[in-house]
């Protein structure tokens, strides 16, 4: 996969490629261009743009006081505590006024500035800075190991389910993509639940409200991420041919299977290049099927049962399709396990009947 960012290398634009290659895309190819050319190059090369704060169309960017490294961690659900702590160091190094979040960041900034000063050749400077930043990240990970061990998932944390299908046999979705998605994004969220629960259990009685609120929000995000990923993988592995009770319900609630599919594809496409979930949901208030979107893991219909879930975060398709979300949606539709969707619908109808009774 190709990635493109600005030509003048700064801390964030060295740290992000390190993160991408090690946790997102091992075969990543990076393009460094003038800011004015960035969006054109991204469109022409099918590359994912990042770290260009003056270009609002670039999604992987600074967010308020946070750096682009943190945006990658958020959007790709890289929930390991060590990476989050390393992200604070990158922020302190990259963003003036944020030095207080991690004093170590001043060291990283000095290393990067020193590399720039010893070479006038931008390409050589880029290579030296990347090398030194990688060395720094390795040292940081080593220093953080005791803290990681102290925050190991608590007993009784979220159990990680295996893939319910053979990832080699999906049509149009590579084994590499599916395994990475499962092992990093889903499993990372599941492990994080245990870490958060342990931290909540260790809070003193007089813990400040902002600390409790922050941990509860992180718990909600990680829990919903784990649930939706399980639903997503659970509704893959089929032949994509709708049948049974769910086909009848879709025809009744949408005026035909074709009309539902057109709506679901449009809902998924609307999230392309961004983040979120497209969800066919049985609304337990009105007893009907609806296509909903969830922009993140805390934003969903309050009282419903997911019947079909499509992950539209870029980590779900960029390895295979780059920025072409429409082709990924085509592949997703070909692999729907409608038997599982029928099972979920029958479950939802029983819940609805018991609520009304």
C-alpha cells in the first residue's frame, strides 16, 4: 500500500511510517511530496495521505492538541498501552506547547533536529532521522516494558474468539488482511478491556471524576469495538446469497431485497475514506430492520440487535483496496454469511416478542 505525506520531515512524519510498517502495513511504500501536491498525488497513486494539518481533507492528521501518530492509533485501534504512552512522547516532540505531556519528547525533538542539522541533503536527512527515531522507539518500548507487565489484562477480561471461517477462502479479501484485522484490531480491543478493568479496580475511593470518566469512556469504546468486530467476522464466510427469513424481512421493510442492498451499499460508501460501521439493525422499538451508521464505537442505535455489520474503518480494507472503498464493499457483499444473519434475526424477533408480551 502507498502512503503520502509532506516532504519536509518532522518528528510526526518519521514516527508515523515507523508505526505503519510495524503495526498496520508491513509492505508500506511512502511518498514524500510538496504540500500543494499531496492530494493530487494521493488520488493519482491511490495512496493514503497523512500529516498535513493545513489540508482538512486529510483524515489522518493533527486533532486538536494531538499529533498524527495519535490519529493512527485511534483509527487503527492500536490499543496497546505502550504505544499510547509512546504517542505522548511523539506529541511532546512534535507539537510546541505540548512538551509537558512527556518530558522525554524533548530528547526525541533534539535527535531529529540534530539529524537535520548534520545533513543538507533531504533524502539522507530523512533516512538518518528515521533510523534514529526507530532506535528511540525501541528504547522507549524497552523502558515501558515494566509498566506493560503491570497493566496486563485482568483475569476475566474479554475472551478472544477465533475466526469462524478459513481466511484463505474468502472471495476478494486476502488472508493477510483478515488475519491482521482480527489479530491487531479486534484482539487489541479485547485485551484492552482487561487492562481498563484492572485500572478501574485499582482506583482509590477518592479518585477524581475526570479519571473515572476517562476510563469508563475507554471501557465503552473497547467493549463496543470487540462486540462489533465479533459481529463483523461472524457474518463473513458465506456465499453472499440472501435467503430465508431475513430475505423476507428485507423485502417487507425496504420494499425489496435490491432496494435494501442499494441502501446498504450507499450507507457503507458514505463512510469510505473515513471511519465507522454500516449496520443492518433490528430496532427493538418498532420491530423493523434499518440501515444505520456508527461513526465510532460509542455511537449506535440505543436499542437494537445488529443483524449484519460492515466495518468501514480503513484498516478493514486498505491492504487490499487502498482508498477504493467501493471495491471492498463488493467483496464484503460476496462473503456475507446469511445463515448467521437469519439466526440473529430470529433471536431479535424473540426478544421483540418478549418485550411486547
